[in-house]
C-alpha cells in the first residue's frame, strides 16, 4: 500500500538520519503528477518525503554529477531511495568505482511502475490537477474538469512496461513488499525487435524522423547517472571538434551515437534519458539494442553484479570472433 | 468597424490556405502525427489543421531567433600566380520573407519584447533579428487554456494581453472573431472571413472582458529585483532551491525570453561559415574562460543567475520590463520539477529557514 | 561563392563526382606492414582505399567508423593483428568486442553494416591484403555511393498530413 509504505519510509529515515549526512528522496512537485528530488539534512523535512507511482526521477545521478553532493561529513553515509531500476544504476556506479558501497545507506523500494504524465495528457487534457492516485490497476486523477479514471497500463512509462527488476537488487533496508515483474524475460526486447523486423530503409527513415527533432539540449546526457563526463563531453568540446554546431541530421545522429555507444555495456535502462527528453525521442531504445547485443554476444546484463567489469572495458582471449 | 472578421471553425483551413498564398504562415501543430504530446510552430502547408487548444511545447522563438543561423560565409582563395597571396570573400546575404504566426498566445509574444530590447535597442542593433522582426506578424489568441503551471498574471501580463500582436483571435461559438490591430494586419484580413454578426461581436467582447479579469497565477512576482539583490549572497537559500537541478538546459531552450547565444566558426579546408546558435546559461561551458577559470562553476551560481537575470537585472536595465512571460514551460518541461515561481516568490521572505 | 555547408546539395554533388571513398584504419605493426608488403610485391589493388595508420586496433574508437559512415564515407575497413598476436598483447582483443557490437548497432540505426568490415591481416600476408581490399572495394562499388544520413532535415521525413515538410529554417 502506497500510504503505509510512505509512513514506513518516514519512520525508517527518522531512525537512520542521525547517522546520515544527507538523505536523498522525493518530495511533491508542481502538481500531483510530478515529484521533485529532495535533499534532507534535518528531521524537520522528513514529512515532505513521499513514495508514489509518480516518483519517476532516478536519484543516483546526484551521487556523482558535478558538483556532486558535498557532504559535510565524509565519515557519514549518504541515504538514498531507489526503485528497482535505480538500484541497478547504483550497482553500475559501484562497479566503476564512482562510489563505494559502504558510503551508501540504500532504502530500496519495490516498484509497480511509474506514471508517464505525457501519456496521461494524451488520454485526457488535464488542467489544474488537484490529486492523483493509483488504485486497483487504475490511475484516478482529479482536475478542473472532474475525476478521470485511466487504465494503469496505458499510462505507465515505456520502461516500466518492460521492467524485469521491480525489486531493488541492492539495499540496506527494504520499504514495502517485494513485487513481481509485469513482463516475461523473453519479451523485454520487443520494442527493439519490432524495429529490427522492418527493412533497413525504414529503420533509417524512423531514426531520421525521430532524431530530426533533437535540439541537442543534452538533457538525456545530463540526466544519465553514468554520463559523468558532463562538461568534458566530446559532443561539446571544440578541441578535438567531433561535432559542429550545425543542426543537421548528421550532427544529431552522431551525438546520439556518441551518447549511446559510450554507455554500451554500462547502461542499466533506468529510462531517464527518454523521460527527460522534451522532444519525446525514444532515446532509451538505442541503448536497449546495445544491451541486447551485450546479452546475446557476451551473456552480460548491466547493473546486477557489483564485482563485474563492464564488457567493453575488458576482454576474453578465448572468445572467437571474426 | 473595418478590421474584424469571423472565421467559422470548419472554414479555418480554407482561410489559412488563402492567407498562406499571400504570406508565409506558421501554425501550432504536431511535428509527427503519431501519438505525441509534443507541439510546436511549423510552416503551414495546405490542409494542415492547427492545434489551438493548448500551449505549444516549444515557443515561436525560433521564428525570429533560429536555433542555428548562418551569419556569414567565407572562403579563402589562393592566387595561383602568387601562392603567398590569399584573398577572403565574404557573403552575409540572408533571405528573410514576410511571415505570419497564427495561433500564438500572449505569453509567446510577450517573450519577444525582451528580445527586442536586447537585439534592437541601443547603439548595437542585430540586423539579422531586426529584419526578421520587421517582417513577421503575430495573430495572437485570447487564451482560455491556462493550466496549473501558467502564471502570466504574476508577471504583469494576462490571457487577453495584446502587446506585440498584430491580430487578436477571439474564440467564440462556432469559430473565431479575428481583430486586426495594426496597419499591416488590416491589409491581410480582407476576404478571409465574413463580417461578424452583432451577437458574435458581443460574445467576442465578453470573452475578452472575462479573460482580462481572469488572474492566471496566484503570486505577485513583479518588483522582485530588490528582494533578489538582498538574497543574492544567501548561499543556503540558493543551495536548497537548486540542489535538484541537472544543468540540462531544457528550461532555456523552451523559454520564450531566453536569448543567449554563442558564435562559432565551422571551417572545412578553405571555406567556412560563422554560425550563431542557442547557448544556455545553465551549461558549465557558458562562462568558462580561456584561462580555465569559471566564475559560475556550480549550478547554484548558474540558476541564481538565471532567476536574477529575468527578475532583477532585466527589470533594472529596461525600465521594469520583466524578463519572464509566465508561460510556465520551464516548470512543465523541467525533469526535476524546479519551479521558478517558488524560487522567486520566496525571495521576499525574511528569514532563511535552516534545518 | 560555393556554400560552405558540406552537406548542401551542391557539396554532396561535388563529393559524388570524386568517386567512391573507402577509409581504412590499419594497425601500424601488422596490417600497415601487410599493406606495405602488398605494395612491395606490386600486387594490383583498387585505389579507393584511403589509409589511416593507427598504433593498434585497440585505438579504434567505434565512433571513428560511425562518424565516417554518418558523414558519407562510402566504406570503412579496419584491420589489425591476429587475435593473441597483437603487438601490444591485448589491444585487438578489446577491439574485437567493440567492433562486433558496432556492426550490429549500425544496422539497427539504419546504416548498412555491409559498408563496415573488420579483419586481421599480419605483416607478411601481402597477398591476403590484396584480396581483402579487392573484395571489400568491389562490395562497396556494388552498394554504390553512401546516401547515409547526409540528407538535410526535411528530406525523406515522414510527411505530415500528406504534405512534405519544408526544411525548418
């Protein structure tokens, strides 16, 4: 139950807070469909913490993005709330030694999926949303136009519909009851497969029309917890100059190639890139394909084993190839 | 009563077709029709249906300030008789055609007032922007679709504001009453529709009256310049307000009043072009200096600058003009729900609550 | 003045006149040596290949291939030492994974993966080098010039409402 989970979360955080330097969680956003990350240092702010199907943000990026959290006390841990997908990002960060496991106090929350507000708006043009909750597989939204009841599966984010890891894979404390995945393992690449079935020219036309909308705002890169290069990203450097500032399709293609391929074998499909894109480009789809290649070629799935090395950063002499 | 016509909803595309024969037309539409929430201003083609029931995701800013613009082209030529002699030819021709933006909202058009002050006032006038500005007309809707994140009234505007518009498009039963507000607009309006009936005129007046009274946004964010100055050095406040920021830059790209740009030369061998493209004060590189020093190294500095620019520096430099039109796009598009209304609204609070 | 934008129709036409261009990334120790051996033995080869010498295929960033194909190079060939025979011991073992991944990904993005080929040629295999270059060059000629993704935005996009979109200024 969402409400009891939130109360349990408050209680657990209250107990842990004296040992934590900062607690990172979610608080209410500009309306009932949105949340915003919150950084708690004092017990006074704990009541603002929420857990709901609207807690879409992946908070793990704040552990490593410049300026990273400057904890006042290096001997204390950092508390963080993670859903199943976010916990895999944590594992990926630990794998690449961006953060150590013992520095974290992980509040793992099993998740039944987060709501994509754009999908809601496509079904109902909402205005002045007053309240929103999920009940019995339905989203119930109250706005200026009345009460609307929507099928939950129609409004969940695309990444949630194909999620195999709804329960955190790493945690110190579990908040709520473990849950089951909505999809069978053999179906998780269905979106990739659907595109692969189409002929080459259609695939190119698809990506040309999708990427043409790209504004190179770099939100996808900035939202990604593993894209830590930030201001040194080669997509923006002028020396060496990989990309001009022209807004042609080759530039947009190359930017997305750079972004996706630097995540090959590392991306844990947290879906933030696609969620933040203001132009609704299916950014995660490219990484899903790369992950599918990794799984088929090398049997590797990112973000599960903190001791594993991402496959493109290593080699195996006995592998057969060309 | 010249200058007013009524266009029935089912004859709107016909009217737009006629209009597009006289002038380049831009309308709010969906770029790809399959199932997206995304809308923006696109060039009109025969038969397109404008989307007028919602604010567009992207403002019409790019029509007057394109995301990438070629300022000039240059080519180096070597003299085969004298290899040491290299000549440079320059070409800064730009082709600007008259255009009409149909279906903008007061907030969209208000944004251009800030850009006008920056690009066309004072001793240094931007000829590229100026030419586009002079050649573009705006037919602005009376906005009846404000939602929870709109706040145009909070910044001194409102849903019936016509500042900067050439036409006013008033939704009435069964269609729109279009009112030409400027000389240029008068000449375009002929034969696009019928003279409005008495009833339609009365209804139009009522719609405008109600919209003018309707307050969009509870806070009053005007006159925040001094409060901003007082709170400038309060790092705790800004740290709390900006901790979630990803420095992604979406807010600046969807904002009708943001105009920061960078100029780069893109050179291939002997020829090249000088491009002016959108930049964002939210990016680290924006203030990065050649020495490596950066006066705004953290997102705290950068966001504080953004809020200050819109609500303090622009009002102080341009006689009280607020550099924000209250469209709310930054709030809607922000991946972490940073709300500029909260941040500026709380500036006037006295104490900073520390935990 | 000619349009300095290298992706304008005029620039594309000019590039097309120059014929098929194939980029070759050869590792300094084995494959570059192999190409040299082929030259010393005067083996006849097609002249479309433009060679870039890299110290090792481990230096091969898959993005070199991606950028080449996106921006209109007609074919890309990568060649290095045989696996387990790398001059730097393990460079080509990294390369093998990266380039294999790239082949599949290029195809997914709509770029013809037949325009990219990677192989292992040692310094003494001059005849084999001739064969590799000849076969790959023939393949690229069969595929023709690379239309790639070079088209200006607005061309070959899905039309909206049955009308073709004008380029967005």
